[in-house]
C-alpha cells in the first residue's frame, strides 16, 4: 500500500502535470501525457494508441504509461492531474474495483508506493494539451517527445498559452 499525500507542496523536482487522459475518437482510444517541471517546462510528452475498449478499461493503462516514464526518468516527486473521477476515487481508496484491471492496478500501486505524489482532478476542458496529444494519436501519431523544440507546432502553441496564463477562446457552431 502507498501513503497518499494530498497536502503535498509543489514538488521541487517535477510536476507530473502529466495529465494522463483517455479520450475516444472514432471508437478507438488513445492516451496522452505531459511531464512538466515546477516552472511548467515540458520534460516529456507522449501520444499513444491504446486500441479499442471503454474509457474505464483504458484509464489505468494510460496512467501506467505516464508513471513508467516518470520512473525511467528518475522522477519521484509528482502531482498527478487526472480527468477521471473514477481513477481518483480508486487512488483515494487505494483499491481498484474492477478485477480485470488488477494487473495494471498492482503495478501502479507499486510505483506509487516508492514516490512522493499527490493527485488532483482536472476537467477535460482545462486539459487542452492532452486533448491535442490524444487527437494526434487518432490521426496516426504514436510518439514520445523529450524536447519542446521537437513537439508539433499545435501542441507548442497550447503549452505556451498555458504558461502565459491566457484564457482559451473556442469558436463553436451555433446549434438550432
């Protein structure tokens, strides 16, 4: 079991503002995640195809992908930003309620037991960078980036807007 630290101060080393998210496009699922430091500088980003299934089936594999990368990079002070209340409740309870996700849950629990972390909910609408990564996956992009210079221009613009604190404006079609 791991100890939850919901009152963790801003990490000194890294903000796993790794908003790992699963979104459905064209009945296929993808994951995207971003690792940022405490100054919101991108350290790592990924876009990955998770195949077919439900959001619930693929939330944990998406989270696990991000945690594995943090572990590989030696990041052990993390704030997890998740858009899934279900996974957040599992983290709070320390227990996954679906037997077919137990293998993922055990590995996630093992990683979390060895790091300093806290988690918080973020609405999908406030997660534009991750949404961009997931959309890239749906158009065939299955990649990892380690430098801001290497990421696609659309994601670079979103990250710059986030860092500046500017509000997003979205044009939508009029219904009716």
